[in-house]
C-alpha cells in the first residue's frame, strides 16, 4: 500500500490508556509537510513530521457513519496560505505530541499571490477499535468550517424555522404587503420590484468589464451571508408597528432605491456612461438586498423578539441600516470604484488587442509550416520517421562491407614508409612499377622560375600471415 495512516508509538500508548481508564484523547491540531522533497513512508517511531509547513487547529473530528471504527479528522487550509507541496499529515493532541501520521498523494497548495489560489480540505482517516476514546478540542474563534459542516448546520436551522407556527408569537396580518405583494403566500421580490436592474440588464451594460464584478460579488456574498444568518435565527415575528428604514409596517410599504441607500435606474445610467463596470456593482448590491428581503419574507410567519438584532442593531426600537452595516459600498465609495473600473476596462481592451495580434501571428506561423500529411520517401510526417539505406536507394553498411570483402578477400592494406629519390631536370625519371609518388619537393630558382628536384615514393603493402609484403606486378 503506497498511501496509509497509522498511530505513532505515543498514539498507541495514549489510546490504550484512554480505553483502559475510560478517558478520552483530545486531538486539537493537524499539521502538513512536504516530506523534505519526496514522498515519505509513515513510521510509528515518528515524533514530528519530516518537514512541517503548517500546523493549525482541526476543523472537524467525527465517526464515519458507514464504518464506525473509522475516525475522520479534517482541516481547512484557506486560499491565502500555501506556496508548498503536501506529502505528509500529522495529528497532535492538546499537549502538542504527535498521535498519528500519514502520507498522501503529492499536491501543490498554491499561494494566492502566485496567481492561483484555492481553499483545500485535508482529511485523515484512522481505524481504531475504541472510537469513543477520541474527542476533538477546538477554539471556535480560529477554526474554519467545511462546506459539509455548514450545509448540515443550515439543514438543522431550516428545520427549526419551518416548524415555527404563528401561535408561538403574534403575527403580521397575512393581508400585509411588501412592495405591493401580499404575504398570504411566499413572495419573491425581483430587481424591478425595488427599482433596480436585473442581472441580464446589467450584464448588457457591463459586457467589457472583467474585474470589479468579482470584488463586488465577494462583498455582496458577505452581506448576503450576514442577512441569511439573521433570518435563520428568526424564532418570532416583528410587531406590526415596527419600521423598516423609517417606514412603519402598520400598512403596506414600498421601498425605493433611495430608501435603501442605492441609486435609481436614472442615477445608475449616469454613472455607467463613462465606465462599463459600475452596473455590476449596483446590480450586485440590489441582488443582495433582494435576496435578503426574499429570505426575510420567506421566514415571515411570526414576529421577531424585541431583543433580536439585525446587523448588530437591536429591534427594540426602529432601526436604519446604512450601506456600511450590510457590507456594501456607499455612493461615494461606488463612485471611486467606477473611476477605477473605467481604467481597468481600458487595460483589458489593450490586453485583448495584444492577444488578438498574437493569435494572428500564430496562425500565420502555422500556415507557413509543413502539413502533417507531407511524406518523405513515401513516409508520412504525421509521426517521427526514420529513413534507411534501402529507402534512399543505397546499400547498407553490411552490404557494402560484404561487397568489398568479396573482392579483396577481407585483406588488410597499407602504404609503406616513403623514400626520397632525385628527379632529373628536363628529363624523365623512372621508378619501379610497384612504387608511386606520395610527395614532391619544389625549388625556387628566382625570377618566378621553379622546378622539382626530388620526390618521395612509397609501395602498397598487404598483410599476409602477420607480415607486411610489397604488392608488385
């Protein structure tokens, strides 16, 4: 088995003691490391990770509902931490000692500043015989929640809210209306109901924008989460005399964009004239307000206790929420963002133009390349090819050697050492038939006249029975 988890010697000892005495091991922290650059093999004798990179509190510790002998520990690493590989995992108790160690498939945890970030959940599964001896000790102020944990908690709260009835406390009359929609059934307010743009309308206005939407979405999500949490905790109903943004609920009310500190459509149109991004900010803020209103109305089957708070403001008296209270930008802050968005749009256009030019160049470059169907000596270039001697109409080395060997009988030849002989001037100089010239000596006679007065001659020799013999006629 390549990847596994095991108890350390210390972990086995404390688990045995806890089982025997009926006490519990308090697991508090999980650490990850890079194994020193390679995948480690967990060892029961370990007291620490090979190269620890991060240690933080455990997020959750629970018994597997399917296999009750499995204890599952989880930790969430936020996107703003990283820049290292994860190859080893360790579990520590409240005294800071290593209880269990594991290895895992190598994964790189990027740092947001590197250009890519993600929230990563690390899970260790331990098989123990007495799961009741293991417990989790956490500080809830420093621990992040996993998505599954939050989903489970929301399900419990939704069930509690659904079971509330009007008999629990006094209720708002079912004939009451919000933005001209009666509360006798669940209602949904859309952007048009509160004088704002829909997503489609805003998307059309901000088609070239690429940046501010994400920033505003994050802020809006925070405001939406805060509103949802407030509604999920609603266990009563609001008195009919309560006011929303200084408008009493004793009669039907209609909130305008100005009532909630937002721009009207006309005001927003003016803002987006010079910047294609501001529409997204306004739409996102409107969507957040719409979602918060929808969630509040869906839960409005009773009244809220007078001590209940909205964004940390008690409902014991009338309240007014500002843009800052719901995590949104004020008009002045939005104006600043609009100015920045206009510049971002220009930069994005420049980048797009550069990308288009690069694409055109790449296409032109591709057009000048050899087609993958081209052939060399009848062999297609759709893959790497190798041409042999036969492909180009030549003999192979072995074939040439065979032909030479058949002619010369595989014999060895060489040129003998040379000898110097005089050369007659203005007359023929003769040499033995088996000798040939390998060099000439030229003499400069002056007045641009030169002549040859000696030569070097040698003989072709053959190796026979270990002796070199001259090749003669």
